[in-house]
C-alpha cells in the first residue's frame, strides 16, 4: 500500500462538492495514516464555480475516459441514473481494476449483480454505503455488524421527499398536491416527482438492502410498489384518531415461501421509532430473532450527509479493507425467490365511501364476515351539516380489520363494490403492527 | 488463514450460552467461508446444565490457564468485572498473541488504554462491540462508518435498567423504590443496583464510545455522574406537562476547552428518538456537522442481543479483519482534556419546595434575575385541599429556565436556599434541547 489513495470523482453536484470539502478538511482519514488525494474530476460544465479547490485535479469531459485513465486508485461515481454514462463509467473503472464508490441506487438495483461479479473478477472493490438511506450506515450494519446473524425483516422510511410530504400533510391538514408543491419549492422534490412519490426510489434501496440482509440476489423487479399519491387528508386524520401515523415504508421479509418485498403507505403506531421519524429524516429497522429490532435513523439525503457515507467507503479503502460488494461472493448468493403476497397476514385500515342508504352498513359487514374478516374498529364519519341542508349522499366509513390475508380482503371489497354499497373504490392501507 | 477460526469462551452465563447457540446455528459465518469452532470453555461450575452442546470443547477451571493454552485463535471474555480474573485472562490472552473479544465495559473503562497498547504490541486484535449498548452496533458506527467524519457529540440511553425504571415510574405514577423492586423481580436489575441506577455503568460505556468518537484517550474518571435515585413521580408528571420525558443520558461533547463527559437525568423533548425509547431498549445519538444526527436504537442488554454483537466481532476475525481496538493506533490518540462544566450553557428544569409565605415567589424570582437567568416557564403546583383543612405550609414551584450556565444557576439556588425561601434542597434536571 502506498501512502496515498488517489481518487477520481465523476459528478460535481452537491454530493460531489461536499465529498471534496470533507476530504480537504481532514486529508488523513480514519487513522489509516494514508492521505486521500483528489487526482481527477469530471462533470458537465467545467466553467461552473463550485466553491471547492479543484486546482490539483485533472479535468475530464468524459467520465468513461476518466474511468479508464491510469493514475487513480478509486473511481467515485456521483453522476446518477440507471444506465447511460454512469453505467459505462463504472464498468470501465472496474474492468481497469479500479475500486468504485457509488451513491447510485438505480444503477445498483438494475445492474448490481452483474457489477458485483465484474468487481470480483477484477479484484476491484465496489462500495455503495451512500446508495441506501444517505448518511445512515444501513449497508454496513447488515453487511458487517449483522453478518452471520439471521435477519427476518428489513424495513423503513427510505425516501425523504415522501416523508416530508406526509409529515406536512399531517401537520397542516393539507392536500398531497399542496405539500408536493412545497417540497418542490424547497428543493426536496424534483420537477418530475414520479421517481420519489410513486415509490420507485424506495424500491431500489429496498432491493439492495434486502439482497445483503437475506444473502439472495438483487431483484428490484420483484418489489410490489405503491406510492403516496392516493393518500388524502382524511386518511391522516383517521390515522391520528386511531393512534397511527402514515409512512411510506419499504418492507422486505424472509418467509418460508421466499422473500416478500413491498413498498406502500403503512399505518405505523405512534410512539414507535418509525412513526416519530418526521420530515426528510430516514429510518431503517432491522429485525431478527437474536437481537429483536435495531433502528437506525438519520439524514436520508442532502449533500454533506450523503458525502459522509461516500467518505466512509473511501476510508475503508484507505485502511486496506475490501469487503465483498454484497457481503459475500456474488456467486454464492441464493437466487431470488419471490413470496406470494396473497398469503400475507396483516391488519388493514380501509376507507370506504358508502352510499347513504338503509342497509349499506349491514351489507358491507356481511361481506366482510363472509370472508372471515373480523373488524377491530369501525368509525363512521358523519360530517356536521346545518339542519336546513339535506343529508349527504355519501358517507365515509373507516374499518380497522384484525389480521387477515390480503386475498380475502380483496375478495370482500370486490363483492362490496359489486353490491353497489360503495360509490367509489375503497382505500386500503396496511397496518404495521403485525409486520 | 486456515479454514477454521478456533475460539475459547470464558464465562457461560446468558451471553456465553447464547453466543454458542448462534455459532452452532450457522457455523460458517458471514460468507467468510471459515468455520468458527468452539475448542475450549471455562466457567465456575462444570456440572451445571446449560442447554448447549459443549462436548467438543476442552474444559478449563481456570480462565487464565485457558487464555495461555495453545489451540485457540480467539479468547472470548464474558466473565465481567473491572479487574480480577477477567483482567488477568485478557492480559494473558493478548500476551500470547490471541485475539480477544469481550463484552466487559468496566474492564475497558478502567484498563482500555493499557489493553489496547498490549494488543497492538502483540498484533492481537481486541474487539468489544458488545461492551457498549449490547446489540446496537455503536462502536462499529463511530469506529468505521464515521471514521474520518468529524463528530461533535455522542449521547444516549445506555442502561436498560434505568430506562425500564423511569418508563415504569412515568406509566404508573409510581416511586423509584417500587419500580426498582419490579426491575429486580424481573431480572433487569441486580440485588445491588448501585452500578446501574447510580450511573456508573452508563459512565463506563460513555467513556469508551467518547474515546473512539473524539480520538482521545479513555478517561472514565473524568465523567461527571449522577444517577436516578432522586427522581420523584412529581418530576415525571411535570415533565409530561411540559412536553418532556426524563431519561438517564450519557453525554459526551467535544468543546473548544476539551471533552465534556456527563451522566445525569435529562429532560428530553417528547417525539424525539431518545424520548420515545422506552423500557430496556437503548438508543445512541451521534452528532456532527456533516451528517447532523444519527440515532441507533435497539436491545441494550439480554443474552442473545449481546451475543449477536460478540458474533459480529468473531465474524470480523473470521473475515481476516483486525481494526485497531480504538479505531486508530492507541499511541496516536490525543491525551484526554476535561472541559470545565461551569461554562456549559443549557436550559434547566428546577423543582423548588417553597415555604408558603408572602413574598416567597418574588424572592426567588429576584435571585434568578440577579444572576441573569431568564425564566421560560413557571408552574406553581397547588394541590387541591378540602376547604376545612388549613393551607399547606409547603408548595412546589417548577421553573424552566432559558439557557444559562450551570455555575450561575448554582449561585442563584444557593442564595435562594440561604434566604430561607425553600424548605429543602431544590431538584435540578438539565433539558436536552440545547445539548
């Protein structure tokens, strides 16, 4: 090992510049005795002022050329995106035997297995602590701290944009659209928010974490994904009355039938660590029979928090550590086996817009009973109406079920809809108590 | 590296037997391809039935003899205690070049610097993830995940016994003595609870964590320690009214004057991760400018949770990893410099038993003002009294101050006591908002 670890950084956005700032503040990292030296950078616009000293670094217009060039020990990929130049550059760096540090979850979710094999083939480390839950050491905890300890579930709040929107909706009783607009104004959400609010970003992170936790291959396509667009203020109000908060969770559980990976809004009991995680903060819960539950919470995004995760990977490399990308040799990982969802037992919150006619309530209770679904709570929401107005033609009924299978609930709701008992589709949110 | 990592375990209590159980359930740990094999054990009573298979392990009556004997690569010390046979055995094991894994915080708090140097001298790893906050990977997070990232504070709930007692006192409005008796009956507290309830156990863990976080030498004697015996149900009730919970926190902060290490009951805002950590669960908060706040919560004690931390250290050894005991060479750690407490600015909760005479309230307000202390909240607790009874001679006044120095508050309270305004000593609890 030489005294200096030479790094090249592709992508000089907030994470890239914050990484350079952290490195320049303490060049000898983690007591390794080695200096981390920035030797090359690549970004779209050479002329832009970034507030960091790049004078010692060679400039590359093309990140792939930088990945192939000699001189650097480590290629840091902070370009982003599932394919394109980020993928080409990471492949080129690994093929040339360079270590790669990346924050790119979309890339890993899509190509992680192939990149891990390429890394192993070239004896080039591939590290990505920053790709999952930003500044929270989630990868390291499942890969190292819990290596060899059985894990039964990993779940959590892994998207700050969604958590910010849900927190604001709850606090202000405001609509999804209003809070999304706020998030966009504050820079917490992109102009096209699909990737975040429809759950795909959470799904990518979950698939990566789930692979390491359960020692299976990554399969991001196997994640069932539902985002937060359908959440209404009425749901948050009902959640509060019932003692819950609504969070967008990524949930991966190891079952006898295989791995169940889901992303959906979830009712989480107030007072629990996940429920009390507000705003852009992320939280990851890891469960297993030996240790019960371990929860890590912290900044899920932001330049300097994500940069601190990048620096922790660089420090490992400076110390001469080179863990397997996915915790163990990728060829030894089990093929991903997807669990059927229908058998999953859980309690559910159901919001039903019912027609205000005699017998409507009895009709839906009968359909639930026919599928063997017991109801724990029934709340009929009748808004206050002045006496001179006619009664509303639609009322909201909220049900909380005892644990039942999602298949049975789906059948009961289909029957209720066919009966004409409800005037629009019902809204179903799983409850986290029985995860 | 051979295919097998041979280990000897001294101490077969709940942690020792749970460790053996975890190892026997998955002998090839963390994808290292190596088997972890139990080759020797030592405990007080050979004849006791422990529910684990010890047939392949040599028995030693004397753990020091086992530490010196050839055959094992790793000596696992689960005996406990600051000195005595645990210290002698760990010294013997390191001197003979064996790696040591220990859960013994008292030993490390007292002799950690010397043992780290001995380990380095003999190129023998010394790992102790289980010594701080049981199953929570607190050591690894500050040593590895945050290596090279500036840390300004580590704090947390690191003693399950105290947190159980405080949680029960709050829930049931019951006395410290009652809840301690419960904890003893449930096995959460020792017959002599001093070590836990007076804060020494928390102080040991804090001193170890603080050393790694701030890259200074361990100095457990420099911790200011106050336990939870003086907490009364009235304090918990007032805390609830003011929006806080009372937690015993260990708090280490890096200041311009040096390191400030304290253990004391603290008012923590409800809804925060630390406030919502209840029962025997532990939580560690790590703060720094780059990442903000990172909170890890999980099981702080218990056989199998602590065993999972022991196994994580064994897995590191099986993978061929040998981090420096304190994160970097012990000779490179800065000497410990203790910060003066008097300059610490913070807000305080003060419970004052005042004499019910005219002017008492004005007298104490004047003394506070004279020291420049502003009051954020003043609550006078006048218990309801039937009309036929005379008024009480003592009333409780609760003050919440704006941030002030502890020295100024101490002077004001001494003056108030000298005035005869209060009938007994006041009770002061720092507020965590301004940590």
